[in-house]
């Protein structure tokens, strides 16, 4: 039986950029149903705007993240999550999302479903 061990630092520096489970993995960690990412940032970071065709569940355990969102119905929101409160957000399919790491170290995890190579698209800044 296969057992996989690791840590967030290892998986963040891997070719999958933090994705521990999903279509991008092989063996026991391969799944078309969901993706799991362990993320950690030691310096402020600003993601390009992206959209994901499925549902995203993001939890923060340390630091502060700001989300600039545009929902599929066109509504625009800005939401800040704080790690000291272990906050989370669940985003519906097709949400345009820009994430800004405001306070570091910032760390948490992301679970999203389904897992497909074409489900996530970078839109721009």
C-alpha cells in the first residue's frame, strides 16, 4: 500500500507549486475529483486575476489575504481573511479572483473541485 508524506515547504517548491492532490499528481495523490494545495508565503505577493470553473474552498491559518472578487453575476466584492481567526471563503464556479498577500507569513490550504488542467485560467492584473 502506498503512503505519501511531506510538508508545505516541499510541495511549495515542487513543480506543482503547492498542489499536493489533483490531476497534476501521480499515484495515490492523483484525482480528477478535487485538488488540495498547501500554500505558504514569506513575503507579500500579488496574484494575477484568475478564474476557476469549479468551487474553491480557501482557509488561512496565518497572515492576511485580501480578495478582489467579481462573481459570475457581475457583483464586485473585496474580502479580507485573517489567519489569526482561521477564516475561510468558499467561491462559486466562474468567480474572477485576485489574491493579495497583505501580511506574512501567510499560510493555509485550498481545496477545489473538480480537478482538470483547463479549469483554472489566468485573466491578467
